[in-house]
């Protein structure tokens, strides 16, 4: 493991060779201990899905048109009757104090400066209330179901009272995947980094199992949420609900039929089950199934502004940025996140310009060269 004393100090100015979001990823490993690097950058098992996410974006070829009228150009979008300056949100990323002492508060400072949407994680290392107080952009809260309905409902009511306008329920990670890279690096969560939002609900007695029962199938999964739990939660809150972690068009269709507000097409950044398809690959099928009037967001593998353009062209209303916010945060704190976002937004708008798309509505499937679908 890299000793902490050998790590670079957080920068107070941006290196001159940082000219794209991927440059922050290149520097990332120099600013955090090796075990934390492996925990964050790793996927699961053989990292097949992790690599597939990027390869799928790289394989998409753009089909520009020329001489478009940009006199009324705008990158603004509307999601769930909420206005966003860009179709870009910071995904819910847990435990941000792993890479910076200010954690999520530094990321929020950057989101405010750049006017980018921010989704607070249940597993944040700063309280959801403190984060809401600092946020000046749209306030969305990501929810993990807890072992008891009382604890789950308490989190929802706290989100409502704190002023969050939307719930994003992560449903694809009822159990951690096989994070072998983190295991090999002997990663353990530091004592000073905790899921502070869950502190009031600690102390639940472990479930008693028979000797022939599986701790995974009969223990952990016995408390995993079901469609009935989603239906129950719909009766407990007026907040719009999106399900995050949809990869199957059947599940997206069921979410729509239940009256949910939308879904996030996501494979958890390749951190749950290895062998899942890249999200951008399944996006067109999901869009076709749910129609044009259902909100679809997409994450997993977004690294450049052109990736966001490709996702919107293939059916997404907006994208979520995950790991890159940690890359910028580790290197230069709030400044690094803000700069990463500025580079990302510039790339996105340059892509719009060179593609002949003055507005988000102009980004359509005909902006992409047809290709054979391969899962």
C-alpha cells in the first residue's frame, strides 16, 4: 500500500496539463492510498462490465449535420418539471471523505458554482440535512431501503423536511458484488468515514438462520426490497420516485406502469454483477419500450461530454457523472470538481456545436450512425 506520507497534497491550483476530465483520472492514484484507489476504481470480479461501459461508448460513431441555426441555442433541459441548466447531474456517490476531508460539502460547492444538479447519497459521509442546507441547485436524494420499513420511511421524511424534491431509489445493489480488487488491496473503511445518515438506525439484531440456510439467499436477500415495497413507498410520499439500477426493459416498463416518475439506466458503474451489458447498449431498447414521455437517465461509463451527447441521442433525458467527481475532488477539492465539470460541459457544448444541434431537443437518434446491437 502507498503510504499516506508519500501521497501528494491536495492542489490549490490546476496543473497546466489537465485539459480533460480523464486527466483527473490519470492523477487520481497519486492523491489517495492504494487500497482506496482500488475500492473506487475497481468494478467487480474480472471488471468485464466496468470495461464494457467504456468500450461501448467508444464504439459509437457520430453523424453530424452542418449549417444549423444557433441563434436560439441552449443546453437547458427539464426533468420532472424541474429546470436544469445542463442535462448533467452528479450521481449519488458514497463516502466522499475517503478522498477529501470536506467530502460531499466540497463537491456541493462545485455543483453550486457550476449550476449542476446533485444527488445526495444515503451513504454520504456528511448528513443529508447539512448537504441540503448547502445546495443551491436542484436537491435530489438517493435512497437505499433499510432492513425495517420504519428506518426507510424515516429517511424519506427527513429528505422531505430537508427540502429534497425527488427520490432516486437504488434497487440493483441489495448485496455488494465481488469487489475483488478492493479485497486484494485489503481495503477497510476508515473509522473516520461513516454513513452518518444511518447512525440513528444502528443496532438492528442480526437475523437468526438455520444451519442449512444461506446467509446470502436466506439472510441478506430476505430483507431486499421488492416491487411491493416500492408500491408501499408510493403511498407514503408525494415526491416523484425514480428507480436507479434498471438494465432490463421489462423492469423499466413495470416502473412506468406503476406510475413511477422515471428510471436510471445503470449497472452501478460495473460494481454489482460482472457480465452485465453496458448501459448505453440497452438504452435504445428501454426507450422504445417506455415511449418518449417517460424520464430516462443514464449512468455508468460517462467520462466525456461527447458521452453525454451520445446517451441523449440514444434515448436518455440526462446523464449522471459518478467517479469523475471523486477524481477531481481527490486532486484539488472543490476547485478540482468545478474544473472537471467545466471541462465536461465545454466538451458537451462543443459536441452540440460541431454536431449541428443547437438545443437538447435536436439531439436525436439520427445523430448516431446505425450499428449492430451487441450485448
